[in-house]
């Protein structure tokens, strides 16, 4: 039995800016990728929130979600995620209430509890010099839900009656436990916290309480995946993303380099270790190699849905990677959304 053929397949995008492109091109590529994976039978397309990073143009997920939703018809579009400490819950409710009213039944609100950026940028987003803390997250989440449910004193138009599907995101056990206690679906960031995946999912399932939203746990696992015709070609294509990770770890975030720039980069010993560790944390290879690795990941995690993110320098290589992935997962180009195994989390 193939779990890869049975679980919904989704995508996470960062609107990647490379040294050979610009922001406008990156945003156009995001739109093109969303249309591509919709044709391939993917279920969701999520946009990440990152700030003060020259290689990432997805700093405003709500705007990008509207842009992508306008360009697609059946794909669920959402945030992966909105970092709640960065935004007043009222503003998030207004934004996603508007998106849900414009695109009923197609909007997801993935919420994270960490600022997801450096302290200076987080302070600029919050417009305060006070200490940054995630301890207020449960209260912020309760307030956000209250605007959609109409239980807050303020009316966050048009949020009441236009609530998106809410997911909690995480890379550790804290959000896993909160998602379980609230009976919400949980999306885990395996692509940058692989060592925490199994413990966090175990916590989520152990703490899960049925809710009006969800009768049983629903876990989405997000993995970094690059598929090419051969293992060697896939490893070559993985170079730019791994070098971008090295630069980020060195405190020098930059646009994603080209494949040739990554191949020519003079890595020192420490950088080489960071590079190789990053490569090892991803699913990279030919269709046969990737299929085996993803089947093992799904078997280990018992994930209900697989979400993938693919950071390569060239748009054509990214589109091809998703096409090969859809093929090994048993999807077919032009497949109608009604034929998918599962189009959304049951409520």
C-alpha cells in the first residue's frame, strides 16, 4: 500500500528571489507555480511569512493569497503561516475574513506562534520596544477566534461568518500540544526541524481533544523536496538553496544564488558542514529515490497530508520538480479537484 498515493499533496512557497531575478519576477513565479500545481491535482498552496530577507518576497501572505486565489479556481490557498506575534489579531481577522468572503471555501489560515524574524524586525512590526514574547500566544489566538465567531466586543468586518480553515503551525512540541488541546489540525515544519518531527506529532496526537472543527487528529508534514531526472542532477539543483541556508546561518541573508554560483562558492570547513547538513535534511533525488524517501517519511510520521517546498534557482526546474513529484504520487495533469482523495480537512 502506498501512502504517497493516498494522502493529499500540497505546496508551500516563499516567492524566492534569486541573484538572477528580481522581486516582481519572484511574485510572478509564485502565481505560475500555483496554477501549475493546481493542474497537477495538489490540494493546497500556502505562502510563508518572512521579513528582512532579501531572498524571500513573501512578506505579506494575505496579499499574496488574494493574488494566487484570483489566479486559480479549485486550489485551497493559505498562509504557512501568519506569525501571530507580529500582527494584531483584529487585523488578521479583517484580512482573512475578507479573503474568505471573496473566495468562499478556499482560504486557509495557518498560524505560527514565533515572530519568525530577528528581534529588531519583530519590534518594527509590533511598533514597540517592549520585550518580545510568545507567552501571549493562547490569548492572541483566543482573541482572533473571537472575531470570527462574533464573541469579541469589536466587530472585525467581514470576519463574522467568513472564517477560514485554521491550522496551527509549529517546529517544536509547544504548538503541537496547543493544536491538540484545541482540536485543530497541526502542520509541522519538518523541512527545518526534522529532529523534532516525531516527538511533536506524538504530543499532538496524545493531547488531541475532539472539537466542533475536528473529530480526530489531522497532521500535515511539510518537507523540502527536490526531484530531477537523476540523483546527480537533483543534488546539483539543491546547491543554491543550501548555500542560501549557509548565508543565513552566517548572518548574511541574500538572494538565492544561481546553480553555478553555488557550485563555484569557496566553502570553508564550517560552511561545508552546514551545507551538507542542510542537504541531508531534504528529500533530494530521482523519482525512484524521492518516492522511497517520502514513503518512509509518511510511514514514520503517519501524516494525513504531505506539503512540500522546493527551493531551486530556476523556475523551470521548480515546475519540473513538482511535475515529477505529482507523477510518482499518482496525480495526473488536469485532474479535477473532485477526484482528489481529500480536498480539505473535514469539519
